[in-house]
């Protein structure tokens, strides 16, 4: 029988497809294997990023999607067990510490309509009304829910991890009291984060600590708080790691990213002061006698900031210096903050302050890597991971970068990660653990986790 020409081509095409399909290699995922680790008692020691804190508060969904919780779920396939987290109530709008005339509990940020002083409405992070009061911190939940595998305590610095009585309000004002630990401590007057972790005799641990040793200073624009000295940091790390590994536990240590690249510090442009000809003339007339020398031009200009080292204590902000996300923009728009009124230094990171932060992080990371190598622990290069996010990546067809709100990696506080960001971070831990301990922990599909929720 003679085939018609079109039929011949169709049959040939199908045959070619079958041949290609038959020759196509199969890429089967490796079977999960634990290699040289025992994940049966995994404990995560750390600070804000370990706890699941996000969107400016500690809340249930954020805790569910901490990098530690995501990692623990993957460890179950190789012998891991349930990972107990000190959950905030599901009905809570989140808990955070707001300091002012009185200390109160705040709530998380969500995207919503916000109207500024000029009556312009736009989509922006808005803080929910708190469903808790500060008493939620003193309501200890250890007896009913502990001990906890997630020992991430928001705001903790390296030298505070091993402090006994870190949950005692009697230590308030000394730098050794944390209300987040007060609610989860086995004994708030005598326990430390480290002692409660060690009481579980962990077989495997993660240690993610050190960012708050510089972050408190950065969040204050260098106006208060201080950067932990290298010697104090080194001693704290040695103490923690020596005690965590004393009974043979394996673990992973992460380094510290360049937090000055986080959206909290990069979203507001230094030269956001837009001037027309009239305003330019007015500001030059005002500031030229102070030595500004016609510094203002029509168009975008650097804001005026306070600086004790400058003439009369004020100057224009320079390119490369940073304005903090908590800068009161209504005051900028309607009350001449940044032009007629200089911006207080608590909202600014100057060149010297930025360099001090970078120097501290570099020193901390040298120590963290050295300890990991000396103890044979996995070293998670979180700094390189965040650098790639800053540049922008494409993960399974989804673009992820460090842009505030739209970038898909950071939560609405501009500092902590959202669920997809934590899933990507968990994969960095998994890669480092597999490389060091010859395990085959399966990575998570990060796009199954949400990014920013738009209304």
C-alpha cells in the first residue's frame, strides 16, 4: 500500500519522537540517605532568623516556615523526628516588642492601603492591631509544650546565648534579658538558650548566630547599641560550639550576610529630595552661609542629615550612605524633614558606620568558618547566597531578588525572609550538610512556599 505524502511525514515524525523518547536519559532523584549524621534529635540554635520571625513579628505561619522547620521536615526522610516549635497562638496577629514610654506588644505587617499626609493612598506595609499585650511574653509555655527543638530567640546576640537567666525580667536593662526567651525557657531565672538546647542531648544542630551582634547598631543608625567586639564574639562562638559538640553531635554553622544590602537599608534613595527652581533657590539661600556652596540643584538631591562631625552638625547625605526604612516619610513629605529640618542620625548609616558594620561581619565570618573547619562541621555560606539574591536569581522559572515587597525573598520588615526565602535558605543548609557529611537530604521545591501576599 502506498502512503500519501503527508501521511508519510507524520509517521516519520512520530517514529523520530519514539526514538528520541527511548534514548532520553532518566534523571532519578537519589534516595534520601543520612550519610554520617544522626538527625534523630535536631536542635536549631540561633536568633531572629532561626525563630521564624517575619513581617516585623513572631507569628504562627512565620514559625511554620522558618528555615529550621523546613530543614527539619526534610530530615524526617533520613530518620529525623518531630521538630517542636514554641508556637504563638494561631489566632495571634503576631508578637513583637515595641519600646516607648511603656513596653508593649506589637503585631505583624501586611500589605494594605495606606494614606499619607498628602491624602495619597497607595499599597504599603501596614501594621495590624495587636491581639496580644505584653503579658504574652511572661506567660511561659514550656511546661505544656516544651522542650523545644527550635531554640531561635529573636534579637539574641552571640554572647547572650549561654547566659543563665536570660529570661528573667530582673535582668532587664542589663543587656541580658529577652522577653521572647522568658516565654519558652525551662526556667526563666536559671536557664540559658544553650542549656535548654543541650538538655535535649542533640545529635545534630544548626547554629545561626551573629547577625544581631551588628544589626542592633545598624537598626539604630549607629546612634545607640554597639557592635560586639571580635574578642567577645570569638569567645562566645568557641563556648557554644565546644559544648554543642562535646557529646559527638554533628552540625552546620552559617555565616553572616552583608545586612547593609537588605531592603531595610536600600529602599529609600539617598537622593530622594526632589526640588524645583524655587525650592532650590530657597535651600541654597538658607544653607550657603553654612558652607553648603550651592549644593542644591533642580531635580534629585541628597537629603540634609545630622552629623556631629560636620560644620554646625549637619550636611547632605552622600551617595553610598543609607537611609533606614523606618524614616518617617510623612514628615519628609509634609514637614520638610530632610530639607529645612535635618534627618536625625538614628535614621541614617554614614560611610564610617557602614564600614564598621562590614568590618565586624568580615571578622565574624572568618571566625565562624575557622571553627566549622576545626570541628569538621558543615559551613553554610549564607553571605554568598544573599549576594546572589541581591543580584537576582531565577529559581524554577520564578525571579527572586532583594527588592522590597516585589522581590519575593524578604518579608515586609525588610530584614527577615518570607517563606520562599526561608525555603531557599534551607536548601543552602541542605547543600552544605550533604557536601560535608555525605548525606543525600533532598532539597525542597521552594516555589511551593509563598512570597509576599498581595491584597
